[in-house]
C-alpha cells in the first residue's frame, strides 16, 4: 500500500471535479486516487540573483522592481513532491514533522 497523503485543497478539489465527471459518464465504477502513480506539472517562479550586468545578453528572466531576476520554470514532479512543494506557497520554512 502506498504511503498516506494529505492533498492540499486545490488538487483535492480538482480530483473531486474529475471524479464527479467520470462517474457521471461511467456508472458502477469506482475511482480512487493513487498518489504513487501520479504526476503534476507545477508552474514555478524563482527569484534570485542580482540585476543583469551591462552587456549580459542571456535571457535569464525578467527583472523585478528591486532589481532581482525572476525565472519561470515548469516542474514535472510526482504527487508526493507536488504536495511538499505546494507547502512552500504558504511558508518559507517547513520542518520534517510538518511534512509527515
């Protein structure tokens, strides 16, 4: 059996919407979430680095008002990684106990 998982609100709601759609089309079936087999594509925005130096023509990302560079990425992760990464949307530091 896969380890238990506490899905955040948004992915849980998305699963519920799909589950209701699927079960409306296919009666008599059961749909269960298997987090060990799932993946997710997360849009991530990374902040860091200093303002570009003059003559630096690499397209490393857009700048913010304070001169910090931002770079967009799409992260392809498994379900467990998604849950842990989404925890960082609400706080900067997470303890191991909070991850359990």
